[in-house]
C-alpha cells in the first residue's frame, strides 16, 4: 500500500508539473482575465515574493500531493484515469465553480472525479489576481492523474 501511495504521488507530480498544467483561456467571462496576461497573478499563501508564478504552481502541486487519497474502491477495481478539474480563483481569492467537464467522449469515473474535485475544493484562499488595478477572477484547469503501479494492480 505504501508503494502505491508513493508511486501515485510521484505520477501525480510528474503530470502536474508538465505542460498539461493549464489555464482556461477560451471560456472566460467578461470580467475574467487570462492567467498569462494578467498584471499580477494570484498568490498562493506563502508565495508573496514570487512574481514568476513558480511558487504558486509548486504550492498547488504540494497541496494536492499532501492531500491525495486514491479511492479504495478505485484501487480494488484497478480504476485509473486523468481528471481535468476546472475551477476559478474568485475576486476574493476563494476557490469556486469547481467542476469536471464531461463530454460524450469523456465520462470520468465518479470515484476519481469526486477525489479530484475534493482536492481542488480544499485549496486555501489566495490573494486574487489583479488586472488594471482591480482584483479579477481567473479560470483554471488542473489535470489530476490516477495511475496504479503495475505491481499494485489487482486481477
């Protein structure tokens, strides 16, 4: 079990820090601003001195790794997958609008979906992004991978 948990966290880290880590750009509302063009990016607690956003991304990754729990039923049934969690850092820095977009070709497993959404909902309140002197909401998408090591698979 410990090996599975450690492997899962390593797989999660590799995915999380990959270019797949993205920010929603096409579905923003008129008061939302693209993460890459905002004047001041949102600030994760403890990252006030990092204008590059590196601390922000690493802190979110650490939070997810530290709170990640592979659902037991999913482990027992060898359920794996990648869940793309959409969410918003609101004007007040809170996390809201957490959801997983489902399409005809993408029906994520409910167990994995629930855990991925729980992880994002548990993110701490942040300092909101600023654009044009005003706090603005930022839409984001984070992929969370659920992968069991070959030796940990049942069956």
